[in-house]
C-alpha cells in the first residue's frame, strides 16, 4: 500500500480503500460526485463576511474577529490550511486581544464545504485553543458534517498531490 501522508491517522482499512480508488483512477471522480464544484468566495472581504456570518450564527458571545483573509503564504507543506492568531496589546490599563483568521489561498478554488470546514475550524480556536474533545465538539456543533468534510479534504489533497489537477 502506498504512503498516503494526508491519511496517516486513519485505519489500515480506510487507507486500503483509498489506495484502491487511486489504483483505479477514481479518486477525483468520487470527489466530483460528492461535491458539485467551486464556491464563489474569491476576495478577502467576501471571506470576512462569510466567517462573520458563521460567527454570528454560532459564536455570538465570542471575542470579535478583527481580520479574515486569504493568505498565499500558508501551505499544506507546513501542515497548515488556516491560522488563527490572537494578538494582545496594552491599551491604557487594559489588555486588548485582536483575533485574526487566515485561510490558505488554495481554498479559493474548492467546494464551499471545504472552505466551511476550515472556517469552522479556525473559528473554534477563538473559544478552544487546543485540538481536544471540546474543540471538536464545537466544530461539529457549527458543522455537523465536519469530520466527513475534513476526510474528503484530505482525499482532495491526496488527489492534488498525485495528479496535480483539481477535480472541479
């Protein structure tokens, strides 16, 4: 069985199924059947509005998000698809935190479900810093299909690595 670096945490059985799809040249086809095509969010402003809508729906009482942007410097190679940063500054006698979310530019050309998964993941970091049970519970609260979208995103990254082409 070939090395599937994006699926290393999954079971041998799951990796074997994915390997069979790859051998049959059907991985891209499976992804095309599950997801209709690319979303229309192309600008930082549109991404900001999208993330703010999610925050407004699920995390109304959380700290405000000051900036949301696509970032061409974030790469899968660095094991990151998005980043949440919190910058603390002293203003008078108070400590103010600014939250920023950056999403890898590659997410401009994926199905909306993948972008939503990344946005939900980074928003969850506003409340939960660690990737623990509470973090993933919050992710699935905001997006019930979170784990399926994450898995399919890993399939997409595998297909992109192998063929160099996007399925959509």
